[in-house]
C-alpha cells in the first residue's frame, strides 16, 4: 500500500470515527463506557461483600445489567440533539472524579459527602489532588470527551422522532433495571441488606442524585426557623465569691481517633507531652457524626445526637448560652470554618496572622497553618473582647486542623516525626498501610504537642484567670482498614474508627473552682460518653446555669464535691 493509500485509509477511518451520531447512540455508548470504566470501585468490592456464599462471577453478571440500565437512564435524560455536549462531558468528569475518591479512599458519594465537598476550602481541596487523579480523569473522562466534542450530533430538525427515540431508550433502560431486579431479586435483596454501601456505588448515578438532593433541598425545603434557648442563662454562685474569672480553652479536635492515643492504651507513645500533664482522658467517647459538617454543630447542641438530627429548627448552641450568661466568647479557626456554630459570637482566623514572623514559620505558601498558630497573639485577641464580659470570664473555642487527611505528612513538624517511614503523598492507597499509620500517628504527636503548648500558655495566665482546657475531636478516621480511608461514611455503616474519638480534660485551677475531684474522675474514665455530654459538661465546668442544662449528661457531675 502506498503512503497516499494509507493516508486515505486513515483519513476515512477518522471520518467514520467522528461521523454524525444520534443523541440516543451517544447516550447508549456513554452508559456502556461509564459502566465499564467508572464503576471499578464497585467491581473491586464485590468479592468482599458479606453474607453471599455463591459465585462472585455470577453475582457480577447479575449486577452489571442493573448498573448499565441505571446509568443509561441517567444519560438518556440528556439524549437531545442540541446543547447537550457540556452536560455529557460534565457527567464524564463527575464519574472519573467520583471513582478516584471511591477507590483511593473508600468514600461513598452520599449527600453528606457532597455537602462535605462543598464546605471544603481551597487549602483542604488542594490536598486531594495528585497525579493518579489526573490519570483517571484522562482515561475515563478526557479521551471520550474529545471524541464527543468532535462528533457532530444529528437529528436537530426531527423533534418528534427524537422524542420518540429518547423515550424508547429510557423505556429500554428502565426495562433493563426492572428485569435485572426481577430475575435476581432473590439473590440480590439479602446482599444489599447486608451491604448497604452498595446503594451508594453506582457511578455516576449516585453522585448526581446526591448532588441534586443537596442543591434542591434549599429550594424544596422551607428554611429552618431559629429557636432561641438562651433565656435563663446566668453565671453560677462561684462568680459571687471568686477573685479570678475563669479562662477555659475548648479545643475542637479534627480527625483524631481515640485508639491512636497512648493516653487510652495505644502501644505507641503518641502522647509523650500530655502524659506528663495532669490530664484526664476518657477512653470510650463517640461522636455525633463522621464529618466536620455534621459533628461540630451537633456537639455544641443541647439536643443530643438524636434530637439534633430530628429537629426541624435551628437552636442556640453552647457558645450562644455562654455569651448570654455574660462571658466573653471567641472562636479561633485554623480550618474550614465553624459550620455555623460561631455566627452569633466573635470569631477570628489564623489566616489573619500568616504574614507575622510566627506565621512565616508555621504556615505554608498556600496559607495552611500548623495548629501552633492558634496560640499566636492569643493575649491580644483576648484584650480585644468586650471588657465587661472579659472581667467575668473567657471561653475560647479553638478549631484545629489536627489530623485532617489525606495529606497527613503536612500535619506534623520534622522533630515530631517519630514513626517512619511515612506515607508522604495524599494518594494513601498507594502506600503500605503501616506507612499510613506512621504518618497519622505523627500527626497525633503534633496534636499532643499543641495541647501541651496550650496548657503551658494557660499556666502563664493564672495570675489573672482560673484556667482549664477541654479537648474533644469532631470525628475519627479510617486508615485503610477494609480498604476504607478518611471519614464521612454514613453513620449507620461507618466503622467504629470514624466514631470513636478522644476526650481530654486538663482541670487546671478551673476544676478546683467548680469543685471537680480529679481522683474521683480517674475511676470514671472507662464509662461511655459522647458528644451529647459536651454541652452539659462545659456548662458545669464554668458554672453557668440554664434551663437546658441536664446534670445527668454532665460528665463531671458525679465527681463534683460540695462548694
């Protein structure tokens, strides 16, 4: 064959490859493509499902037509001749991105995860990008997007014929789903009941439906009314005779799991500095949720987990009540915001000090700071609070970056990296699990160092204040157990590691002010506690009375002596 003949043949093949196609043809083949290339998170997990004793090959053959039909129903919604290419391309990008995070971190794209993504700031988002994500985008999305963009769409002038063909495609997709369920219901129903995560893994159907639910909820649901519960908040009797006002630092931890704290019996020494302080660490504490978006507002609520999620209204929170009682309250953030908890009180952000000498030492070029920045300029922040309130007492809520993943290697300083080798990438699944645990444990050592620094700083304030510190993490973390990383799984199916959190009290001199018996508490540290206890425990610790205070949920109540 001559070179001209070869060029002619290649040119002809190219024209056939990019020849005009009907929108239904494209919708069908996009569904086939995404079923084959964007559902590997599902295909790879099928062999590990619980409660299924049959052939996994047969199970896959039952699931494949169900997935194909569901994806085809989605793509057929866009099977129209005009203006659809951007939607198809967006669908490919969603499918590729969702698959990356489901495979790399074991995440599920439910509404909670979509909300978490929307509430993540640029500093956190940048930690998620890596070459593996770009490669998956290229294979799953970019290559078919190039074909799609260069392929003409035919049928623009035949409206009714196009409508009929699209309806037929949708009916065919629905029939494929219905037929698959009918044929395989006896086998699939118990599998789904025992493995609820399967409902969240059809890609990109579930990410699209979850996103639609998130965006439509504010439109379809009425705004939640606000219910004030600050009435009756008042300072207790200890304020009548005390000469020094209280100063409590309430540290909201991030992504810390209790089992990795040596204070709780972990074999590794992850708390070398706190172990030298007179701290109390509860060993059986659980969180409200598995993400910051859920847990932070819940842990500051008086309603408890069940009441918080069932409530149709927004209520005043712990910080509102403390402020209403007359105390000076301040939220200092080193993360992606307070999730609404601080919207009625003063707040500050470590970003406002990145250009100081301390900021240049503790903050990266992208503005992400180590938690030591929370202590920088703290005296100045306090003096800027209302003087009348400050004279009665101060509560500082400090929101950590903590052990936020997946870039754990950024969460500790070189001198605190005791466990090596570390996983020095955000692509956690590419590292041996022991390296992931190493880098995570080093981040816990930094939290240990930061909390010890906080206690040291509080000791310098004892000429003016009665001081104490309370620490509790918002949620835990998965480190590759059963192939799951990070956090944010639906609460009902999340592993215990995402819900078992540390809770630590340094009573300082504030504990004595409110008659906390530390020796008594040491006998209580194995009792179950949760985020439900935080609201009532803090009110008791700083002696603020309010009708919403429940003594039974005050973790210190049983060990508080007579005044």
